[in-house]
């Protein structure tokens, strides 16, 4: 059996939307975990750095694109 690939339409929009949601959710989880770590130990530079990276991402153009 031969399949004509030109006639098959694959809708990847669900996959892209799912990926975008996963990226945003992971940023929220990372921020929450690092925020709690900083609350427990205000001198935790690694957690503070992660918080800053998450904040930068949330304020970024890429984040706005992922969230429409």
C-alpha cells in the first residue's frame, strides 16, 4: 500500500499548545520552589538566581507568545 503524504494533513496545533503550556507550568514550578527556598534561607544564592531567571522569563516576549 502506498500512502500519498501530500494529501495527509497533520494538525500539530495541539502538540504545540501542550508544549507551550508545559514550558509555562515548569517556570511556575521552578519559581515557586526557588521562592520557598529563599524564604527558608535568604542567603541561598542559587535559589535567588533561579527566581530571577524565572522572573526574566515571565517578563519576556517569548512568555507572552506562549501565553497568547
